[in-house]
C-alpha cells in the first residue's frame, strides 16, 4: 500500500497509516503540488522542515515527488504494484476536489483511494438538526456537537510499531527515480523549532496550563 501524506505529517494518531500497515508493506509518499507555488516563504520553510523531520522518522524512506497529484499518485502506486493508496480525508474545497480526481484516476488503472479519519474532531455533516438541516444558533449546535463527539473514536495514540516501510533504495520509480526527499534548501530556516507533533503538544500544554487557567477571568476583554 501507499500512504499519501498531506496535512498529516506525523506517524502518531494516524488512522490511514494504521489501516495501511494492517495490509502489508507501506510506501510513504508526499506530493509537492504545484498549488504550493503560491505559498509564502515562511509557509514553505515550515513545510520543508516538517518533511525533513518526517523523513528522519522514516529512516530516509519518504518519497517526495513534485507534480500534479492526479498524475503522480497513480504513477507511484503502479510503480510498486500497490493496489490501494491510503489518505486522511480532506474536507476542504480544494482537497475534496483533488481527492475525487485522484480517486477517479486510480480507479481507471485498477487501484483504489482509501480515506480514513480526518484532521477534524467531528466529521462535517454529522452535526445537524433532526431534520438534517444545519444549526443557526450556537448553543444547540454545541450540545449536538458534544453528543456526536462522544460517539467518535478516541485518538489512536502513539505511532504504530508494526509498519513494514518500503525502502526506496534501489526502487525504480520511473525516469526521474528513484525519488528521495526533495525540499527547497534555498529557503531560510527562520529559526523555526518544534514544528512536529511533539512540539505542537508541548505548545498545547503551555496554553492549557497558562491561558486556559485564566479563561473565566480573561474571556471578556478584547
């Protein structure tokens, strides 16, 4: 199988990775979409650093390919004989349209795009009134959201230890292969640190122990 990383540049709490690992060897893929070209310098620098950290966790086995996902993803799947490409579901307008196009391209070549989980606590479309219409008032929305949240699966926790990662060493992935980690080394580092999941959790702990403890007093000032 292929795990196509997008917004989910981590190994922890990764439903798509868990599902792929249960089926056999896994190739880790990230596609540098031409849509990224319009991103600012700082955003691209953060992406570069996150990809380096993910590649280090994968012991150098992250495949990074520049190009349109509708072309690149089916090519990679065909090159290694993978029948399924696993992804974290993306509900944003561009991501939703991109995944629909990639899924159709994969089906045309006998492969399948498999979505699991999402970057959201509660999937869109599940918090509605009894008649299926969306809420227009916050309080009843919050109550229904809380009820739905209790039915959603809990986070998966630590990274799986049973993943059989496909090594990119010696794999022919086409005329431009083999493909390894390709990042924009010309971008400044901006002294960025802690951009991975560990750093994010540390920032959350600081916020929870400081700002949230003062919420009842500070919530009204602008």
